[in-house]
C-alpha cells in the first residue's frame, strides 16, 4: 500500500516538472520563435541577412524584407537576429547587433523600417551600441 501512494506522488511530481519545463522553454531568450502571418498560412524567417516569407504547405520562399532595405544611412547592411511587424503590417522593428549578457543574446540595436517607403531609422540613436 505504501508503494502505491509513493508511486502516485512520484508520477504527479514528474508530470508537474515536465509541464513546468515546457512552459519555461516557450520563453527562453535566444531561441527563435516562428513568426506567423496574419492569415496563418505562412510564416516569416530570417535567412542570409534577409527576412523571407515561407508559404505552407508548398514551402515556397519569397523575400519579404531584402538586404537592400536593410542598408543603414551609413551604408552598412544590417544582419537581423529577429523582427516584429506592427499590427497593420506597415512597420517592422528589426533586432540586430546582438550581444550576449550571461548566456543569452539579450542586448542589441533596434531599427524601425517603414515597409512602404523603405525608410530605416535607428531607435535609441546616440546610445552606446547594443545597449538596448
């Protein structure tokens, strides 16, 4: 009888730990997450200094934000680590120039790209590099 009580507690403990680890793993910094399109039939990914849109199930890739759009006013090409689109899809916040703090790439620079005009503006300009 004693073994059954302990086995149930142990099983519950293992299941609780597994669920806890799954929840934590969803928010680990530095682990890329899928950026789905609004319609949900494709997703975005960063590849070769460009942001591409990958359609499902065909896996067709189209360039969404090209390298040319990621050239700064100083003439440097950004190497995006990740990005986020505005709800209306007109702006893209690009995270680049990442640096490790402890184990994770949690510092970097942010650039705001207006997709229609191609205007690229650095956020936090005047601050040290990779300080945001």
